């Protein structure tokens, strides 16, 4: 790493500047996560004031997911090629500007456009932020500790967004768009002062054909997944979108195989830990986002809770993540990421299975809270470990790529998980929103959520088996080396 200001992580105590770098990039990623959910509770107010149809309304959320999930890979590689500090600063500035415009516009189409731009900006800030951390903190305990703190902001941002949206909507829906502006500007000022200048990757060209086909294929895939529950999975437009996305992504792979300076070096995918982190992250978040959607409907439409009460219902999980994640690093160092991930995903499976008991007479303390506690524990254990596993052993000039791959898997996995759960819920409830109809659809939807989570357990188990084999080989090799001496 080349920098204008050298930051040392060799000692156990970090100086104020090092803490400042870590907290600055963590706040921005937390802001990205917060913005995904903060608009949710405000949607009815937005619809009433701007006169949007239901189809247009869902695009206020989907446009952000489209920009974020569709361009993460491009964002990560751009950080490697152009310099992670430069990309981070530009993306944060764009995010702040789009947030300001979103709070001022009076046209639905313009509002949706600002949401897409914010998602696009987040697609560049998230991998750049992770690569800043992984190239600033040495691999091992220092990096594990830093990523654990980083994970607090990312994992709890979504839940915090729900609480903020419930509070701000009482004042006016525009405040859910305006709140990120001063936070983003403060983070931008801190980043300019604190984050050192990194030398971008040199000696390479730019893979424009790969960037175009990869970004277009990713965008079209996320677009198809987001639209499918609304227009039908077998609708001609859905099938055509999936077919075109597949064709673009296959073309992207062929281009990358032949490019002298590929956007995605395909050899990075041969890393077993990286591959498991991506597949595990996709299924882990796919199950969680689907579960969160089901619980929101249950609490509001079956139990009759307000939007703010519903948001506060998720608070125990967020508090566990916030207080536990900074303290998880010693456990990761002791057990290794595969075992810690396994413990986290098992906690989620149990939490989802427990929720299958719900009915219209269930209490929060007896039926909902146990699952929330297990979800918080699962996030605390798995989220940091997935980030560490995805970036360990990756060279500095590909840290942005590794971060982009992981975040792409998380976003696409969440979109696919939500789409599947929504389809199952709608199919079994007949599309009705009444209490009895929703209860008919909740059990099948929760069963699907639990099944997706079980896949994440199987992925984590494969990592533990591989770790045990490596440990066994190491144990056998040590006596042989000693005998040779």
C-alpha cells in the first residue's frame, strides 16, 4: 500500500487517525444499509402526496436495489483500478447530492431516478470502503477486529433505518431522504482529511467490453428478479429478461477469459473460502430479507401493530449486533471463520423454525422475541466472518474486487430470496392482505425461508470440513518435519 500518510496497524493500540479512517468508512457503509430500509415506512405518505400507482411505488425501493446490486462488481474493480480513495470520495459526494434531490423533487419519476443514482453510488462506496479497511489493517487479528467493527454499521444499518423511518415519517416523508445528507457530507469531509492516497493498480488497461457486458448483465438480472413477483415468473417479459441477462453474463465470461486486463480475473473464483463466502452470503441474506418481509406483514396486518411498533420489534436483533460485533474478533481468531459462520447460520435456522409456531394470538415475548434474539446472535457471528473470509488471502490490488463480489452476492441473494418468498406468500394467500388470508400464506413462506437458510448451513459445513482436513494435514506434517530435523 502506498499512501501519503502511513498508517500503522502493527501495535495493539490504534491511534486517532487510524480509528478515524475505520469509523469514516464504516459510517458510510452503515448509511448505505440504512438508506435501503429508511424509505419503507414512508411509502404510503409518498404515494398519497405524489399520486403514484402501486407499481411505481415499489420502484422507489427497487430502483435503489437495482443500482446497488447491479453495479457492485464494477464498483469494486473500479476502486482497484482508479484508486479506492478517489472512488470512495466521488461516490459519497454523489450519494449526498442524490439524497438532497430526492428530498426536494415533486415528481415520482425523478424520485425513482434519484433512488437509482443513490444505489449506484452505494455500489461504489461499499467495495471501496471494505478494500480501504483490508489494505489498511494487516491480515490477522488487526483486520479481524476492524472488520468486526465495520460489520456493526453494515449489519445494524438496515434495522436502524426502520426505526428512523418510523420516527421521521411522523414529521414528513421528505426527511427520510434528507437525513442522510448531513451525515454523508460530514463523512466526506472526514474522508478527505483522514483517508490516505492509495496508488491504483498500474500497468494495466481497462476492460471496457467486460465492464459494459458485466454491468448490463448484472443490472438486467436484478431487474428481472425484482419485477418477477409483480408481473409473473412465467411472463414473457420476465423470461426474455432472464434470457438476455444470461446471454450478457455468458458473453462477459468469454470476454474475461480472453482479455489481457480483465474486469474480473476468473482465477479469483478458484479460492474456496471466497466462493463459500459468496454462496453463504447470498443464502444467508436471501433467507433474512424474506423473513423480515414476512414478519413486517405479520406484525402490522395480523397483530395490528403500527409502523413504528413494527420497526421497534426488530430492535433487539439490532442491539445484539451493535454491542456484540465489536467483541467477536477474539472468537473468530480462536475458532476460525468457517466455524463462526456455521454457528451464526445455525442460529438463524433455529430462529426461523421457531417462528413457524405463530398464529393470530401469538405474543411478541413468547413467539417473536426468541427469533429476534437468535437473528441478532446469528448476524453477530456470521456477518463479520463472511467479510473476513471473503478477503483473507486476496492480494491488495484485488481487495475491491473481492469486496464487490461479496456485496453483489449479498444483494442479489437478498433480491432473489425476497422474490421467492413473496411469490410463495402471494400464491398461498390469494393476494389478499386480511389476517386470515395472510396466515394461510405465512407458514409456507416461512418454510421456504428456513429451507434457504438450511442451504447456508450446508455451505458453512463444507467450510468446516475443509478446515478440519487442513488442520489434520498440518498435525501430521509437524512430526514428520521434526523427525527430518
